C-alpha cells in the first residue's frame, strides 16, 4: 500500500500554475476578457466569430478550412461562427471563381465596418499593453510566440 502523505490532499503532485503553457492560457483569457465583457454584448458577436472576422479582413475569400488553419479553431466552431455571421449579414458565402464546388467567405460592408470599429480599439489596447516594453522586447516576444506556434502546429499529440 502506498504511504499516505499529509500534503497530498492540499498540494497537487505537479504544480502547473507556473508553467509557460498555463501562463499563455492565462494571458489569452485576460486578453479576451474585455471582448467577452463589453464587445461581445455590444455587437452580439462571439469570440470565434470575431476570430473569423480578423482573418477574413486580412485575407478575404478564405474557405472554412483555411479559416480553421489560420485561427487554430476546430472546423465545427468555424462552421457555427460563419453561419451566424452570415445570418447576421456580416458575411457572404460565394462559390470560388475557379472551383465552383468550393465556397469562400467574405465580410460584407456591415461586417467590415464592425471589424474596423473593434480592430481600432484592439490596436489601441495593444499599444497601451506594450508601451512599457522596448522594440527589442516586442520583437523577442513575437519571435518566441512564432516558435511556439510552429511547434504546436506540428505536434499532434496534444
């Protein structure tokens, strides 16, 4: 029989709260909080819908699969978000000009207008968030995040 340890009940065997992965999740949650608390209700917009809008504003005409690849969200979440954007006339789905079997997504004028309003505010918030960092610090953060992203895109064991 294993020995009982008085600390086992109050302390986990492995503390992940200081891990890089946990901190990245925490930062993601903190970054999303203003969106969830203010922007989502104001625009009747979910976070997956917003993520779709972000990539479609940058690259109009993406397929559902391409949006999924760029956002890291699963296909079902993308499909639901795009259907809702389409229902609210923020997105139009059209046939690909060359491959008519394939559908592509584009923001409507209304969708693009909402994107611009939210993106302007998001860019200001990012500027404020990074204001205490040097250009070198920001470049280092971006470089490390790119390395982590590359690894996670290749690692299918998670």
